[in-house]
C-alpha cells in the first residue's frame, strides 16, 4: 500500500469529500475534509510560493520538494480550491 500524498489526489479529494457531504449530510465526510485540508495546508502547500508540493509522505515529510514537473499543472489545485470555496460558501449559507 502506497501511503504517500501527491498534490493532485489530495486537492481533488477535498472537492470529493465536500461533494459527498453536500449530497449526504454525513458529518464524518466533513470531518474527513477538515483532516485532509489541515494536512494539506500544513504539509503540502508551500505558502511562501503559493503552490503545492509534489509529493510528501504520510507524516508530511517532503519526498519531492519541486513545485513543478512535466505532469504537474495548476488545473487540479487551482480548480480544486475554486470548487472548495464555492462548496463551503453553499454549506455555510444553509
């Protein structure tokens, strides 16, 4: 089992967890979103440069420090953050 955290899976999982919470109202999904966000915010996002690290291990140790590679585009992280903001706005408005 690979337990490393890659930028695109973590950013997209945030959207998926909020979508599932919106559909079901299951508190455990919102809890999973919060835990995933806290991990990503603490370990994956390079706040000085405003970009997600490529790969960290399950403890948050950086495995690949580069912020870009031929396969990495801002699509996943940028779109995910846009979707997260929209979904959180809807959830908080209810």
